[in-house]
C-alpha cells in the first residue's frame, strides 16, 4: 500500500479526520491494484464553499485505475469510511470529503 502526493499539492491545514481516512483510502486503492495519489487538498480551484478550503476534502487520482474499476473503487471507499464521509467519482479523480451528518461532540 502506498500513498503519494502530486508535486505542488498543499497539505497544510488538512483536518485530522481526513488524515485518519488516508490509510483506509489507500488500502482500497491497493485492493484494486493501484497506487493512491493525492492530487488536491487545500490547493487548487474549487467551487465556492468547497470543503477543500477548510481542509476537509481531498482528491485522488483515477487515471491509474481502469475505467471499469473506478465506480467500484469509489463504492469501496465510501463503504469503508462510513456515513460522515462522502466519496464522489468525478471525471478525472475521486473526491473524498469529511462532512458529518450529525452533530460532533466537542
């Protein structure tokens, strides 16, 4: 299992919940025979209000995953992370964000 970060990606400010999700996401990539590559964190251009800017979202490369395995990989990531995370298959990456559905105890 490997996790790499695309050159230029800024990871400073990522919330702990996303950092904790990384090995889970990477293990799913490994099960599908692919390396886990982070392509965006708090950097890049995203829609206004995107959780990327709050450090609660990351994008993961899919060009290294065959097209027939991309949706099943997204499904496996979603199932393994649980209800407080969303995983969306985009045109060239899988977007994963931490967005709790219920209140968080502080």
